[in-house]
């Protein structure tokens, strides 16, 4: 009986790291695909860790490769957050060990993949970068948005200002806008011009927390 009890204790102890691995959830806050372990070079990365059963104040983070550095750990309610600085892309390893602070036992090792981000693009609402659009589709949009084409990068860039102009083949009326929301007169102005008129957004300036303002490429749409 004693041998059986001892064996059960060993089994439970040996299974603890496996349970910890399953319970520790890790993701990059600024990656829209939470299941992909992506870190973006020359960009903002924040590794988040959550656990149902483990007290996150009892763990430490240890980069296992020179290609990855992490900042100071912070706690946001039940989530651990740390800034990450990747120095690799492609097949180079960027491993991060999550360890028990007392025993130094590794509870889980995460291997991140590095990737670059494309230049941000401005879009008219949910419309892709199209050359033509109907009046109905154009006036259905509420604001200008920013995407990183072909990328999961999701840092919160916001449009601060832009100018939109409509050329009806003879004259061009221009309107300056502060913020990203299309003004009330936008719908009226689009309805007033004939099909074939050209709608153009220029001077699109965007910024994000902790970064400077940048000007994005203009948008040009022919109304059909």
C-alpha cells in the first residue's frame, strides 16, 4: 500500500509541468492572430501570459537566445505583460522559458517567429484599395481606417487628419477633416456629383501611442 501511495505521488509530481504547460496561455497583444507566436521587428510587441491555476507572480521569464530580449514585467489584473524586443526573423530561434521563481524549473518554453511589417495603408472604411466603387458602397463607410496588408500586426494606429476632394470633371471641391470620421457633408457631396467623378483622399496623417505622425499614401476612387 505504501509503495502504491508513493507511486501515485510521483505520478502527480511528474505530471505537474505538463499541466502547467497546458494551463499557461501566451500571446502577443499586438498580433491579431493570438494562436501564432509572432514577434514583429522594428515594431511594438507585448507578450501576455495568463493562467487559471498558476500565480503569475511566482514565475520568471528567461530568454534562451540572444535574439530575444524582454523588458520589465507588469501585471494587469490577471494577466502578466512584458515588452519584447525581437532581433531575428525567419528560422532563427527566439525562445522564452517560463520558469518557477523558486525552483527555477521550466514550466513552458515558447518559440517565437520573427517577421517584418509592411507600411500601413489607409482605406475608406471596409473597402479594399479599389479603383472604382458605387455611390452606395462609398456612402456606407463611416471613417478612414488603417491596415497593415498581409500582416497580423495590430498596433492601434489612428488617423489624425485628412483632406478629401471630389472632381466632377470640371471642378474640384476639397474638404479638410480632423480625425478619422467622415463629416456629415460627405454623403451629400458624393450624391451631388455624376458617376465618373473622382474621389480622392490626400494628406492622410496617422500616429500611434509612443510614435510620431506619418503621412500615408493617398486614396483615389472613381465613382461608378
